[in-house]
C-alpha cells in the first residue's frame, strides 16, 4: 500500500508539472515541503530520507524554498522544482569541503542567489525566456535556443565556471529534466561529482557538459554518459574521469556529439581495442573537434603503452580538428580524413617517413608535426596539401625532427611570399636550421615557441608474447588501506593515509580520538601494488579504498570483510548512523597502510573501519583445518586479542618516554622491505601455519592456549587503561599475599 500511495503521489506531481494551465495556486509552507518530499522520492538515484537529516543540503534547500515561495500567488509547481534544485546546488557546493580540501572558501560570484524568488536572475543561471546561455567556458560558445511561451522560468543553463565551486555536485540536478541544456562547472579545482552518474538519464535535453579542471570523479569514462542522448559538447580535461578505460559504450548513441576534449588525463587498457581508440568514439557521425592532448595510456602494471594512429582512418563523420599533442603514439600517419583542417601532433613521438604524407588526402590549414621522429625529406607537394586563404591563414611546423633532411620545398616559400600581395596567408612556417637555410621560415627550432626543449623519445616497447612479471604485491589476506584513504586527525585535520605518523590522534568514532600506536603495514615507498575496493556512500567523504579482506562495520556494528558488501548495504558512519552504499568498484594502487589504534577501529572517509582483516578470503569468523571448522570468534576480535602484548608494550613505553613523535619512530617501530611491521610478520606466518593444520586437536589446542594467554594480557592492559588505581591495588595485594605466605612458611619451619 505505501508503494501504491507513493506511485499515485508521483503521478499526481508529474501531471501537475506537465499542465499548462495558468491558474495560480497558493502553496503554504507545509504544502511546499510536501511537494519537495515527493520530488525527493520520485527518482531512484535520490536519497529518499535526506529530508529527515537536518544537516543535509536537501533539508536546508527545502527550508529556504518553502520560506521564499510560500503564499506567493505567482508560484507554480515548476517554480518549486527549479528553486529547490538550485538551492541544493548552492548548499552542496558553496564553501563545502570534500576529499580534495577541507577549507575551500565560498563562491566568488553568488549575486541574487537565494535572496529573491526569481531564480532566473541568479548569477550563472539562464532560463528559456532568454535567447542564449552566456557562459565563459574554454570553448567560448553560446547555446542558442528557440523561446516558447510554455517553457518560461525553466532552467536552461547552469554556468558556474571559474567560481570556486567545491563540495559534491548534487544528483538533484537530474530533476531539471529535459529542459537543462548547459551544465558548466569547469575550472573549479575542488568541485567534485562521484559515481554513479545515474542522474544523467534524466537530462535528456543536455547539449553541453563542461567539467574540465575540476575534481569530477569516475573510473575512466562512465557508461552513463550515453544517457545524455542530445549531447553536443563534452569537455572533461584534467579531471578524475581518469584512471580507467575509455569505454566505447559511453559514446554509443551520442549521434549529435560534435566536440570532445578528454585531454590531460590518464586512461587504462580498453578491453579488446588495446592498441587504438573505441569505434563508438572515433566514428561518431557528427564529430568535428577531437582533443586528446597530454594523455597517458597505461596497462594493468601501470606501464605506459602507445595508441596507434590507425583510428584516424575511421574518423569519416566530418571531423575538422584533431589535436593529440604530447600524447605518446605509435605508427605512422595514416590517410587523413578528407574533411580535416587542423591536425596537431606536437611531441607525440610519431615515427615514419614524411614522404608518405601524400597528396589526395585532407587539405589542411594547420599542421603541427614538431617534436617527433619523422625522417626522410619534406614532400615537394607539401604546399599543395595546405589550404590557405585570407580568412583561414596557414600554420606549418616541422622543427624538432632531427632525422628530417633537406630544405623547405620551393612551393612552400612561394606560398609564404604571396602574403605580401594578400593573395595568400601563410603566417607561420617553422623548421630546423637544416630546413630553413633561406629566408622562407618565420621561425627556426626552439624559437618557434612550441617547446622549451625538444623531447627525446625512448623506443616503444616490443609487443609482449607472454605475461609480464607481476609487480610486488600483497601476500594473500593482507589488511590495508590505500594511501588515498582519508582520516580525520585531532591536531592536523583531514589527512591522507600516507601522511599519517605514529602518535597521530585519529578519529575512531563520533567524538573519540585515539593515537596510532603502530602500523601493520607502512608502505611509504609504494613497494606493494594491490587491488582495493572503492566504496562510496551518499555521506562518505569521497570513496573509501581498502583491500577486499579488510573489515568494515556494517549496520548493527558488525565487522565484516569489505568483499562481502554490496550496493545498497548500509555501513556505520562516524556519527554512528548507517548510510547505504551507492557504488563499489575495484581499483589498483601502489602503497598500502594499516594504522592500529587502541580500540581497533578508525574512521576512514567518514566510514567506520577496523584496523584488522581476515587472513582467509571472505571469512568473517576464524576457520580451522582443511575441512573448515568455524570457531565462534571474528577476525576483528582475534586481531584485538593478538595485538594485546604489542599494545601493552606501546602503552608502557609511552608512559616512560612520552607520546611517540616522528623522531622516535625508528626506535619504536620497524618494518621489513615490503613495509610490514615486524610485530605482524612473524605472528602472521605462525597463525597461517596453525589454521592449515589438518589435526583439529593440534590447531584448536594451540589456538586456545595462545588466545587464553593473550586474554590475560588483554585484561591486564584494560585494567591499566581504565582502572589504574585498581591495578595498583591488585599488584599491592599480590605482593602482600606473597610476603605473608613467605612469613607463614618461615613460622611453620
């Protein structure tokens, strides 16, 4: 019944939004809140209970929407929706910290935001009642639309570029639906958005997406991009849409896409298309500009590999501009698309004989081949390959190819000299001294300004016929966080895991800070490479990265292996509340860390985690023998018990020498070459031997003895921590009892 009630409410709201009636309705404060509640429950990608959290940006946005729009006879449902969504953006991204920064500062421009009910007048917002979106983005284009009377007051464009936007971009943006045509958040270093981008599916009218030079995060190019079916401009240079593959599926069906800029990123292997780019990308039917500058492609071992230029032959949709500067490429230049006018390969290490650059292909206006490995001579017909005019002057740069021989062909010089008669415009012609032996070149070598010094290229690696030797990795079952994991410290604020030191006071629950007394792993030199699960919730600070066997606390305060979690499961947050997991993915990182606290817990990226892990894949409980006899003790509990002597030693040491500092680290903690603590290495090897013993009598007895002994140490440790006076009294009583016993023995004799 609740589902049916919700469905009817949603359908009622949808019908209200679609109506074009002009009759105004007075909405009370509570009625506006009710409408927002229905909105918040209308899409699966939104948090249904967000309005119950008084600290949430949704709660703040709902309050200001109700306060501003209540009892206004000009307000319609569309005004409530648009005002609420923009208020969500304001509260989620203005002066809000995230994993990139704790203190981002406020927006630079926020004129009229929240101060008036006319959200169309807010800085950076454009509605359909205007003719175009004016937005200062790198491409510089404005989007022109047809004004229609029934779409007034709908938000068409959001342009917050260059505005110190921070926080995490809200999924509520999807509620703007098919009306939103432009979203520009580029040049905001601390502006984040995180996977999954399910809200893209609602933006059926989005034509321009600019997120360059921001902290938008995804594992490569997410497949949900293909939900933006009307997308024409796509710009994500220098973002965290990186460290993953360029998925062909992401571009499937984007038949209107004209402009793609994915420069300044790092991408992984691309499935079966390892040596080239996906067909779905390069064969886009409307693609005109393609920029892939300063990109590194790497394989599973983080080694660079080179994409071949063969994809150029498949760009038959009318491409005009292809720039691949400083992206290492292999192969020679294939036949170029006949529509191409601007082609740049500065510093890409391309090989081949320039004589193969033949007539009959594209006639270019701009050709930048400086800083490569071309050989042979400049083709005599090169001038015929250039299409110069007064309105489209030519640029040709060949400097920095040390194996290139001969002079500039006479035809090129003739074209250049024609500038004097304004019949031709060959404004920039660059080469090395060997080519520029006359007066033809406009610049020579480094004087052309394309490089501070010419690159020197190592030869590309030969094709591998066998699997490469694996890099050092973690032993099975090891427990670790990645160095990018975030931890709140009492004295030094929010730190990455690889910035922590012994003695740092770290948050272990809502209000408690405990010192790091040891590291089970401290791989500061990034020797180890491991696979981590990257877990995100709506309230987490970015994504928690930990090995699959590491324990994290599930709803009910249950310590479970991270590998047992699924999207939708709820984990314990720093506040003690639970929050649902919205995404889990696997990433590979170098550098592993495992800080130990007294309680065996630590808050990581806002999520409560354990200091410990299972050494048996996916096992929560200790299991003995090859037949798998389960013991009713979890690995989190076992870790606390086994660490008792180590903790007690550190407590006693700190009572003597004071709190550990970086100057005492080397005397209180030692690690092997892989960064594993010596306190962990030997006990771990012994325990792994123990649990594999076929005789349950042997393994069970030994485990019982060790656990029993360590429990006594643990009791002693707890008494010292929580009841030091009682511990002293107990010690005194033991001493007195022993002395009395000795006295009685003497009298008896």
